[in-house]
C-alpha cells in the first residue's frame, strides 16, 4: 500500500508535543501523558496548499482504530474493544481550566492587524455548548466540576489567501477571484482514567470567498472565520473524549440521534473502531444537509475502506459544498481501486471547482493509497 498524502494545514509547523506538555502541566492527575497520533510528512508538497475542509482525529496511542496497518496484537476490525468506564468518564459536558493559543501562519503571510490570540479563542469557546467556565478567568466556575469534566484547550490557528496560480499568499495580496483559507487545530486534554492524560485532537480547514475590503473589513472577516473554525475543531475534539468511552452498541445508537454533536462524534468513532456493519448508515450521512456531518461521514468511509462506498462518495464529490466534495475526494483516495481512481482523474480534469481539480491532481501524482 502506498502512503496516502497526509492532509495537513498550510503551515508545516504543528507543535503538538508542546501543546500537550503545556496544557498537561495545568491539569491535575496527569502523571503520564499519552501523545496524540503523530502527523506524517506530506507525500506531495502540493498538499501544503490544500484549501478545503477536512476531518482529522487524534487518539491516545494504544487505542484501537479501524485503520489499516494494525499491529498483529490488536483485535480484529469491528470487535468492541472499548471497556465500559465509570460514568464520570462518559461526561458530555466540560469545563475549561486552561487555554493556550498559537499562530502557525508564517511571517511572509502575516497581516499585522490579524492577531489570533486568547481573546479570539475565548470568544470561539463561548459558542461551544458543551463547555462552561469560558467567559471569566481560565478555570473560573470549574470548582464543582469533576476531574473528568476539567479540560485544557490548546488551539493553533492559520490563515491565508488561496490562489489557484500562486498558492497560499497574504490575504491582502489576493486577487478578486481568490479565496480565504483558514485552519484551526484543537488539542484538548484531561486527566483520564488510570492517571494518564487523555488527549483528543481535531483539525478544521475551510475556505470561502475572499471579499475585497479595506484592512479593517478584511481583518474582521478573517477573525470571524478563525473563530468559527476554532469552535468546530474544539467541539469535534470534545466529542472524541465523550464517544470513546461508549460501547459499540451505544456508538451505533448515537448515529441515529438528532443531536449533530453526538452524531458527528459517533460517525468519527465508527471509522476509528472499524465498525463495518454501520457502513450503510455512514453512507446515508454523506447526504446530510449539515455540511459538517457530511464531511465527517466521507472521512469515515475512507477509513472503513469499503468498495461499496464509492457510489456514495461519487455523489458527494459532485456536491455543491466545497468542503464535502473535498472530503469525498480524499475518501476515494483512501479506498483506492480502479473506479475510485477514475473518479479522482475525472475530478482533476473537469470538476467545476478549481481547488478540487488541484487537489485531485495532487492525489493522482502521489499515487493511489487504498487497501
């Protein structure tokens, strides 16, 4: 199996280990830290310029996922390996004890007026229904929260103008037809079971129209997009903390809920555990009117790797929301096979969105992953 191009933000500096260390020092009971799954180096330099939105996960080392390349000692795909934890580790509400913010935008793309900081992230967190203790000082209002509910949050932010001809550039150097690209990586940690820190990570990348405006107007637009991306990334990471302590049966039940947060977490966990029996439900979710759910569903189909899912992904690839088409494209690459490759080639030659054509060409250059 050829290595698949890793979907990374436009910056190549994601200092995950530093986040875990800094946040872990502020949380009680973290005698040992379990690092998130490391990112690989991109197989194709063009991957650094990917402008869509994607779904990524971070799970503590040692937890079983449904990915290929499992160690021989790991249990078979689809087997329920998640022990039923005490109810406190199944919390679905959390309290912020610490916030850390890092900018990943290289100097050549920095705009002086755009300054991602703790105030921006704090505003983003106030829109996360699963969080409390955000508005005041870090940790304020968390005195009555249990250890399982107390989390530290680290967020890395990036932004750029996305040009089909010049790649990623300063937003104020963009042309009228270029797009605004933003990225947020959320790293959430709590003192987990067995005195080990429990870590979850999620990255959200998104692009949208770059409306030319004065410096103040562009700054407001970039800040708004960064806040929205940070909100979604943190919600996804918190969803991982909640869902990973549910049984397989509970995960499949959550797939049917009307709560988007729980449903997105369950869709993601299906891919982590390799629950093939849920593939039909996941395929149906690619048609969900909520783009975030459809994106997660596409990514999960890529992780499950079933050829039967190519039809659902082909439909999603022609979807109007760019982020859904982008996720479907990468899922097709993950699955591989003649038909998936043909769909990627067709997207490279004739998709209506220039960025989808660019991504498809990069995937073809990198070769087909698949199984």
